[in-house]
């Protein structure tokens, strides 16, 4: 029976270098805190409303890869990221990718109109109290976090350009 924990450690070590190869954002104490979150159960999402899609919990999405995007309709880079997220949604939704875009309190009233204008097909929530933003230590928008099929936060504040590569990596894991 003692061999089982050892095998689990070997499995984690075999995956760790691939995770480390992907660039993250954040520096100093913040990056240290984000690194400490990785490899643990992802904090649950608590939001005020879902202007697009149905309410989701991370526990309810186990078995699927979840891409969390923290954004704001008032943020130019967030608005610019919509096209790329729509492409990811179209390309990987049938391969068990779920995208949950969590909108900040800032300009939250603009979110529903922006969602309609851009015809966003993935789920969008509004976090007016920014409790989920705080749990994930989000400091800017857009920020990207990835949760694996087991509900483990694998990437915290992933560099924007690494998003698809990380999605492909996690989708390939069974």
C-alpha cells in the first residue's frame, strides 16, 4: 500500500515541468501567493448574476477543463480578447472546455449590452462584490486561470499568450 502515494508523487512530478514551462504574470509576493494556490482545489465561484449562460459551480464542472477569464467591458485588452475566447470556445467546447468569464464590479452595468453586441457564446458572470476576484487574487483584467478536470487550479494568472497552449495541455490529460 505504501507504493500508491509514491506513484502519485511521481505522477505529479512528471506533470510539473510542463506546467512550469508556461509563463505566468505577477511578481514578488503576489506571484508567490499565486504559486501557492496552484496545485490545490480551485476556489469556488460566487457571483451576483449570470447575464449569459447558466449559473455554474466548479464542483459541478469536474471532469471538464475550466478556463476562468477575469475581465471588464471597460478594459480595452479585455474587449480585444473576446475574439480569441470565442475561437477557443468554438474549437474546444466539444472536447470538454468550459469558459467562464467573470466580469468585475467596474462598469458591470455595461456587461449585458457588450455581451449582446459581441454575441459572446460562453458563460459570463458579474462579480459586483468582487469576492471571486479577491479569492483568485486578481489584480488586473484580463487575467486567466485554468482548472483541470479534477478541480485543481493548475494555472493562476497565466500569461495571455499562453492560454491556448495551457488549454490543449489540460485537455490532453485524462
